[in-house]
C-alpha cells in the first residue's frame, strides 16, 4: 500500500472512519458511537481503525472530516459537508446514481447528483428531526424491540395503521396507545415506516426522482422503509453493503482527490 | 446556542448607525418634555412625513421589534406575550411588541425604551398582524386617541385614479385629525420640504443600491441596517445626510474596486426578512467566499415622491407601501426575485423559510422552481425566524450554508 487517505464522518449518533488506497478502493472501515464529545469520538475511531489495520496513523496522507462534528476532528486537513460526501460516496459505489436519499441520526436529506458525484441540488428535513434515525430509536425503545428487528418485523404486517403524528414525542404516545389497544407490533411498525416514507416522499417530490436512486445512512438498513419507498415510486433502490459508512467513504475519496488534484472517478 | 459572531460592518456609516438609532429613541423619550405629542404608527406610509412636518414625534412599533431582537430584549417580551395567551405560531413582531407593552415597558430599566402614545394611527392595511398590533395597542393605551384609516390593498400595478382619489381623501382626513387633536396648523411649505427630503432619501437609496450590481460588491446585506433611516427618519435632513454619507463611502469603495471580502467568488441573494438577532450568520458565507449582494428588502424603500402636490405624493406612497414586500402576489414576488437575481449577477439564492412571516414565505417553492428553470440559479432553504431565535438552529444553518457553497463553487469550477 503506497498512500492511504482517510475520511471521518462524525454524526450525531455514530462516527465512521474509512480508509481508501491510492486507487480509491476502500481498505478498511469502522463504526462507533459518537457519545458526548465529538473530538474524542474522532480520536477513538482513528485509534480503532489503526488497531484493525495496523497502518500507522501518521502516515495517512490526507484526512477529510464530515458530519455534524466535522470541525472537531483534530486530524483533519479539510472539512466537507456530509451532503457533498454522501453524494461522492454513493456515486463511487453506484456510478449511475442521480438521486441519493440519506437518512441519518438526526436529519434526512435528498440529494441530486451529477455524473461525477457533484451536488446539483439538495433538500433537508425542516428543523424537526421526526422520521430520522433518532425517531426510530425512540420508537424501538417504546416497543421494546431491537432497532435491527424493526424492518424485518414490519414486513409481517397484515393491517395498515396510520400514525398521524410525526413529532417524536407525540408519535411515541400514539404508539404506546396502539400497544394498549393490543394492535400487533408488526402493524404498528408498518405504520411508523409508512409515516417516515410520507415524509421522505415530500422531499423526493420536491426535487424530482431521477434514477438510479441510492440510499445511504443508518436508516437504509431498515428494509421496511426501503420497501415502502420502492413501492411508492416503483423503482429499485441501490443499497450499499454498509450504508452508514458512505459519508466517510465520500470524505476519503475527496481526501484522495485533494492530495493528487485528480478528477473524481479518475 | 454558543456565542454568536457579530456581522462585520465595512462602512463607517454603518458603524455610526448605533449613535443615530440611540439619538432617535432618545428623541422619542424626550418628546413629551418638549411638549411634542407622540404618535405610534405602522412604517412605510405617508404619515411619517406628515408627522415631521407638524413637529410630532412618530414612533414605529415595527421598527422597535428588530431592535429588541438585536439588543436581546425579545426573550422577556415573548415570555410575557405567551403568558397572555399569544401563540408561538404568530408573527414575531406582534408577539414582541405585545410582550413589551404589557411587560418591560411598565417596569423600565432598559437603556432604550418607548414613550406612551398620545395618538395611534391604525392604518387598516398591510399584513394581518400589522393591523392586529394596533387593535391590541388600542386596548393597552385607552387614553391614546385613535385614528382608523381605511386604505384599499391594491397591487402596485393595479393602482388606478379612483384609488388615488380615495387615498388623498383619507390623507386629508388624517391631516384634520392630527391638526385638531394636537392643535397644530399644517404649514404647506413645511410639508413640501419634508416630502422633498423624503424623495431625496429615496433617490439616494436607489443610487446606493445600484452600486451593489458591481463586481466586487462594495457593501453587503450585513450593512442593511442602514435602512433604519428609511423607516424612522423619512422626511428629515438627518436621513438625507446619513444616506449621502453612505453613498459617498460606497462610491469610493466602488471606484477603488474594494469588495466586501478579498476574493469574491460567489454572489448570493437573501429572500425574506433576515434574522435580526443574528446577522452575524452572514459571516459564514463570507468565510467561504460568498457575499450576500442583494435581498428582498433592497427595493422596498424606493418610493419616489414626485409631483407638485405633496398630499397626492404621500397618498400614492401610502397606497404603494402595502404592496412592496408583504402584500404582493406570488407571481409578483417571483418576478421581483428573478429580476434582482439577474440585475445583481447572482450565483445562488438563500430562501429563508421564516416561521414568523407566512405572507413572505408563501411562494418560496415557486420562486425556487422558477430560479432553477428560468435562470439555472440554485437555491437553498434555511429554516428560521426573523424574530424568534428558538425557531433557528445554528448547526442546521451551518450544514445547509456550507453544502450550498460547496455546490455553487463546484458549479463555477472553483475547488
């Protein structure tokens, strides 16, 4: 391995680090929780990836930080927003991507990208974080199930239930009341996913859906939500092997371009 | 929220503005000791010139609100108005002034304050909260004599002769009210003088704004506080002198090609009222090579007062003032924004989705679409509020602003 470039995505819930080599291939990735201190999270994540790969950190040629905590990464040479990084990462994995749906811990975004992964337009959720990863976490706690099981369980639903409120606090009350009325958990989950899908539909319609569509961020691991969007728009969504690290991957690829002053996809 | 960054003023005149603001509010407080009756009124109509001509003290609650936001008075005012049952969904100007008149105004202790009104001019026009503010003030100040004006809300392009005739009759009714209530006589020569001064200020404003078309732009939205004189001092020599100082400074900067920032890469347009409590956020764009060159307000003050008849000129201004910013059709708003973006060579538009002002916010989706389709100008939506800081998230603003700048720079081939 000649040169290594790093991207670090310090999000509200998790921090991801990705290393890419001179050819832009991903050589390692690591996910950990962010906790209360963004700088510690960045340093911890870097140490972990060093342990995993054995690659000395001081030999990383260039580091780009992204995510809400991007300004807190002491090792970063440059910061970029996660919007740019998710666009770059998604296009690297699926070069025909023109629309990226990124639902992370505390926000959701729809991004239109050009052929080189450049951002053409984007919309984000309004100030309320309803329908994001944190929303799903709260609902999983209310229903006493694992976050990972939400998607598969919801696929067993037989009855549509409408969750009328998208406010995390009110929706939680609504879910508890549905539980009290003895509605099956899979139907409640299906209703929650439907509500998240409605919210994303608004943003997708605002920007216009141009295939191919790639979904990134932790919520892309929820098959229930992915299916709802696919059904709604009648298209197949590209799913990265590890949707959570796409932002960090994009950051690492930008780090490589910065060092070499090369064009994307070179 | 962390410590806010102040907006950076490049014009000496903009730095001097604080003294002018302080002098005006001091003058308002001292008016009664000089035997000058105090009248509260909405801004932008012909009553201001009339008051200065009659040596009455005009006070503008709508101007007081941004001042409260800039000086950090709003949290207490909002606490009081919410305690009275006014919903957080209402206009921030309304909630602030209601809170102020029912709360801190009586307690005193602030460096700046408003004097109680002797008369209220309730214009029955403008946006709904602007009208409701005066209904509330009527209840709060029962001793104040009220003049209820009635002007039609007609789009500027639809104003016809009969509208003007009616506005003139209403203005004459206002003159009768003011002269009878305050026992003053209107000197027509003095009125002509104030109208002429007001027109000179508008002409200067237009001239100053034309310099913003230059690349690099000699001053930015960070300096938009200069419009204070267009709200509170129309019809005075002070406004003309101040704007002449601004014009001279701007002209000098333009001649020397001195821009707002060293390397102006991206020219931006700001749609909607700015967050008065945090104009420093414009620095975020400046640090990334972007300058807010123009904004919705740029054209709001250029109502020229021409013709031989000062009363007709003021009547026309009163009619047009409603339809300058907040009472316009979506079609007109779209046209205005698109025209400004062409004239000022804009690269990207910031659309402030303002929770406190539905009339101006309405139509931004159409504007966004038209900007993209007709001019290929990208835009970004920033969620916020022109008065209530609680409806604004600095972190969310930062991510949108940075991503937007990254996108615009890439579009222009800047890395």
